[in-house]
C-alpha cells in the first residue's frame, strides 16, 4: 500500500479540509487576505466552508465508501485547478501559489491511484 492509497492519508487530509472549513467560516484574517488577493467574489465566500466541510466528509467516506472518496479527490483536483488558475490569473507569488499547486498534484495522484480497497 502506498501513502496515496492509505485510508490514514484520506483521514489526515479530511482533518486538514475540516480545519480549513472552520477557518473560512470564521473567517480568519489570512484567509480573507488570500481570497482578496485572488479576487474571489464576495458572493462565493460563504459557500467555501460548506464545500470544504463536504470534502472532509467525502474523504472520510474512504472507510465505508471508497468510490465516494475517490470522487471526492477528483472534485478536489478540479477545485485546486481553479485555485491555481486564480493565483496565476492575478500573477500571485509562487510562495502563495505553491500550496494550491501541491494539493492539486496530491489530489490528482490520489484520484488516479484510488483508495486501497478494504477487505
């Protein structure tokens, strides 16, 4: 089993997405700054915590519904394609773009590999 297919990886990333959902819901000042930088419309921002919480649940589904977890990684791949595109569109710094690009690569690889089948 590789790290990409391990349910522990899905669980860890679910925790990351859940924490990000909370930070977006507050909203934390650094999140607001980042969204301002990429010119994220104000009407989209209230939806982000919901999307991130749903992705956390989808990642946690790996334990009972691996196909749903794989669908979630595919959706997150698309999400991060859009995020990287937003950073590029505004000519944001590499330091600000790199986390989104890294998560894009990770979720794309996880989608390709899929989760380890239980049992």
